[in-house]
């Protein structure tokens, strides 16, 4: 089975490489999806045919704790999987993603806003790649010129669920970035 840029013959999944606006080449699959039968079965069952991005990320849960998850972006959806057993925790249709929020600081946080459900706050050193792939994939999935709104700011809000909003404050300090999470 060919891993990057090739076909996964048994399932029909295709791994696609991406590059950003600064000509940085991305690997796209950092967890070797073609070698993971559980993930292949899950994606095939959902009808997904192309893996555009796959990696381990940290997701901020309702208790404001970072938990390890697997993020997979396909041509039709974004998946959050349990990192131990690869069970699907959530699936967001790309058409439902309306906005991405990230800070102006050199940190790893990105919020994915899905008004019809809830928002997802993740941390990844590959946030630039995640934003690029999500924006391109969502534009292709909607078959229109409507792009995902991408906001950069020192602070932003995201909806943890229907009733709870959390505010994220990120500021550069000597030696790194200080993050604060405030429930509203």
C-alpha cells in the first residue's frame, strides 16, 4: 500500500498532499491512515474516499483539560476520533463549518465553529496546515465561492455546547504564549 500521494487499494481512500500559500509542503497524513484498519473501516462506512489530513491533536474538553484526539479531514467531513481505540467522537460535515478562529500569537490553538452543533477548540503545531486544508476542502465541498471565514485576534469565543460559551485569551509573554480560558 502506498502511503502518501497514492491510493489505498483495499478501501479506495486516497491520501492527498497539500501546500500552503508560502510554498510549504505538507505531508497530510502524519498517522499513516492506510496502515490503520479501524480508521479505514470507519471512513469507508461513512462513504469518505479521500483523506486530506490526519494527525494527533489536543482537544480542549468541557473541563478545560487537553485530551489527545485524532483529527481526520476528508473531502466531506472533519472527524474527531478517540486516540486509543479510534472510535468516532464526532463528525462535522465540512458544509456546516462556517468559521475558524485563531490567535495572532505563535501558539497552537484553532477553534472550528459549527453553528448547527457546537464548536471545537484544538491545539496542534500544524494549525496552519489544518486551517489551509479545512478552508480548501470546505470550499470544494460546498461547490461555491463561499469560503470559511478565518479570524485572527488576541482573543475569541467558542461554543462548548448549546448553553456554554468559553473565551480564549492568548498573549505573547517572554519565552512563549500565555493562554487563559474563561467560561462565560
